[in-house]
């Protein structure tokens, strides 16, 4: 991979990297000849095989001259492995990153003393631990902080210990879970907020054991026009989703039971741009949610078909990426999203799509990337038909339902429709068995086509094939 960007693009200021594995990204950055003006790095859809030193490597890009680094929420969670404790990244002014666990916060805060905007999405840890924060210096320049950690349970003191390191905050966003009533009591929460604070946004999943009267007393500490609450009874437990109004949070991940029971509250959430809903939700519920999200850009969801009881008007001018599994009524979404160019569906969804003339017509000129997941090794993909129906398609990603499936059949299908005038990148993820390797070698020998060999690469360690058609 040629990474001498300094020679090719000497005035490059922003670099976006998509669909790298951790190992590929490490190799690319280690060999990168950076333009001196490069100050912003966007990393999207970072895939498996993370490297322990990867985050350090990213922070060091361009001899530590890059100021703004963003990982999207679709990227893997990263470790922070400090190998040289004398190195500080004073260049970093903005960092948006997915960290494996909260124990890394102390080391991270220490390494980026001049950060002004810090958004952290934490993975699932066995417990909350922020011991390393005790002895570090405050982040004096930080004015925008976001903590996304809905999968772990946070207490009042732990949030306080984080905020006390941020004396200059103007904006704070908290998306957390808690059993501590002080975090949903405005009077208690006000005690730990910095005096410099101008805007507070939160989405809190609160697990409470008190009576409804006691819970209502907590909510009464807030003006009615500043907060929205949705209760979720779950057996002997009581859950509530509590959010500020307006809801100025751009990305959120929710369980389907929560998303469905929040239907009245979605009208406050039109600023959401990236939505990920785990587990199944009916087509009707999806459309009812989307009618409020006219700024949405990406949606990832499992869906089940359901009869639409009433027509729903959608307007999705910014919607670009849909990742959906199981059956769903897609036509209303596609019709309302003229800029949708990235579609990820399962094999069943692919079969419905490729035979639906109306859907294919809607996507004919706008679809640039098609992902098909849950394939079997012997699944039939009509590559020639896909190329004909989607004239602007430039990238396909195929993955098997079981990583042990031999993908040689899928590779052969792709090679059979190869054309000199077409340039489409295809990534096929799965396992190539010894028999599959022999089959492919025989195909190349029989066709005696060097061009195709040059357009095909397979990395056995990563278990994926790369084909340029």
C-alpha cells in the first residue's frame, strides 16, 4: 500500500480512513509519509484485530502535529497501552474515541493535557474503576466532554471524580446507567457541575427500587420543560429513561424494548444523527421513530415485518447508511432518503432487494456500497445482476454467518464476472480452506489471466479476500 501522501497531496489537511483492520491501520500509519499540513484524521469502520499500540500510533501521526482525531461508533474499542511514559500528546485538541474500559481514563487524561473536546465511548467492563484519576492534573482547556457508557452502572462519586478534573467545561453530555438517585436529582447534580457550564445534555437509564411517589419527587426537582421520562417496568425492577429537553445528542445505542417504549419521547430527539438499536423492532415502530429524525445519517437495527396501520410521512434528506437484518418494509425508507448510498443487509434481505424492481430503481444511481452478511459459503450472489442494477456501486463487502464457512465459492463467483472496464472493490470475509486454495489456484491456471491475479489478494491470517473487479 502506497502511503507517501506527502508527495501525492502536499496540501492535504484532512485524511479519512475506512474499513481498515487494526493490523492494516498500524501498517499504514507506520509507513505513512504525512503532508506537513495534515491536522485532522477521521477513522471509520475500524475492524477486528486491534493492536495494543494502535491508539498511541494514531495520536503520534505526522510527528504529533495532528490536532483532531475522530473514531466513529462503528469502529472497534481500543486499548490504551502506554509504552513510553515520557511522551505527551500536547498536539491533541479534539479526540473522539472508543475505549475498552474506564480504567484507561487516567492514562488518557494525562497524555492529552491540551484537549478541548473529548468524547469517549466506553466498552463493557466488569465494574467501574477510575482509581488512576485521583492523582492526575486537571484538563484546564477542556470545554466539551461526552461520556457514553450505558452498559455499566455509574455512581455519583465516580461521575464527580471525573468532572472535578474538568474545571472549564462549557458543555457536558452524559449517556450512562445508574442506580444512584443523586444523578437524576437536579439539586444534587448541580453540586458537582463546573461553574463554567453552559449546556448539559444527558440520557440516563435509571434502575430504581423506590416507590413511585419517591421517584416522582426526584423528577420534580426539574422543570417539566427540561426533562422527559419513560418508565419501563421489568418484573420486580423498575427502569426509567430520563433525558434532557432538547435532546442535543448526535449518537445513541439502545435496546429495542427501550426504543419502543420511548415512542412519545422521540419527538424531542430530532438532533440524533447515528442510531443503533439492538434486537428486534417492528417495521411500524422503526418508521414511527424515523418520522421524528429528519437529521439522521446512519441507522443500524434488527427488524421484523409488521403491517403498517397508518401511513407515515418520512423526510430523511441526510440519511446515508442503513444496516438492517431480518425482514422489514424498506420502501418508505428508501423513498424518503435520496442520499442513501450505503446499504448493509442479510442474505434474505439481499434476495428480496434484488428481485424488487421498485427498490432497485430507487437505489440504481445512488448506491455506492453494498454489504451482505449471514452468507453461507455456497450462497449464490448474482454479481453480474448487481453490477447492472446499481450503476454507481463501487464497493461490496460479503461475510459468512459462520466464520468456518469456506468462501472459495463466493470468490469464484466474483471472478467469473470480472470485466476490464469495471472497477469495484469486493471484500469477502470468511475462511479459505486448503481445498478452497487449491480450487482457486486451478481456476487461475485454467484462465491464465495475470490481470486477475494482480487484482486478487488473500490474507490467510485475517481470513478475508480482497478483489478488484
